[in-house]
C-alpha cells in the first residue's frame, strides 16, 4: 500500500510504503548524470540521506532513497544509520512493490 503525504510542512520523505507489515519512508531524487554507486550517491544525495537519518523511527521502519537518472531507470538505496546499501531488483520479491517506481502523482509541500 502506498500512502501519499500531503502537507505544507517540509518532510524528509515523499511518501510511505506499507507492504506485508513492512513500512518504508521513501525520498525521491532525480539526478542528471548516471553515477549510481554508493560513494557517488553518498555525495550527490548527502542532504537527503542526512535528513532521512534524522528521522527517529523504530527499527521496523525503513528509510529508502529512490534515485532516477537520465536513463529513466530507478535505483533504490536502503539508508542505514552509518551506511547506504543498494537495493537490488530481486529485493522487491520479499516486499512485492512491483517495478519500484513511485506513484505517478504524489503531493508533498503542496506540490505535485
């Protein structure tokens, strides 16, 4: 289940996914260049990663960063307290979130 978040406040995530009792806070970022290795993402998305890490949540709730590049493919990362891990396509099998793409429309901070 996808949960859209609509608010006038700034939130460090764009939407919430809940599937099979697994909940993730997801931040979406678009990049203009195709560099998706963990060190590259750690630099280019440092602000978003830091904001996700500031959220105090129980360990049952995950933080994810979804990055879309100029090739229009999605790259997903699990944001952990001290590291970042690539979520491979096969990782979707456990959570069954389909093609790992965000909803066509979601609203945060009053914007679509």
